[in-house]
């Protein structure tokens, strides 16, 4: 009886490891499809290829992008200030147009 119990615990532990591994691999494989879905649509998508985003640089515009990022530690002490006034760029896609037109004023 003791031998059967130890043997059963061994197989239950192995089964748990296998089931968790399968669930983890399934979650990772399922989330990768969303990135590749843009390449399946006809017309101009968000991505030029697998690693490059299709951006349009806005050089002749009345607007200027000014970004200032301040980093502080838990005590509130200043660690870093990064400032950028680079030329703005946007993704020419119906999703970004809809977000800027309807959701952001």
C-alpha cells in the first residue's frame, strides 16, 4: 500500500508538470497570432514587415511634440530627467485615426 501511494504521487506530480507546460505553451502560441494578423489583411497595414512599423513623419505641421520624462525613486528623490523635441510620427491606420478622432477629443 505504501509503494502504491508513492508511485501514485510520482505520477500525479509528473502529470501536473505536463499539464502546466501545455497550458503555458498554449497561452504563448495563442498570443502570437495577433501580431501576425495585420499582415493577412489586404492594403496598407501597421507593419511594413515583421520588425518594422509603418510610420509617417509629420514634418510640415503646426504642432510640435515636446516630451519630458521625470524619473523618481520611492522616496521622491529625482533620479533622471529626459527631454525630447523630436519630430512627431504617427501610424497611418484606421485604428489610430479612430482613436485620435473619437476618443482623444
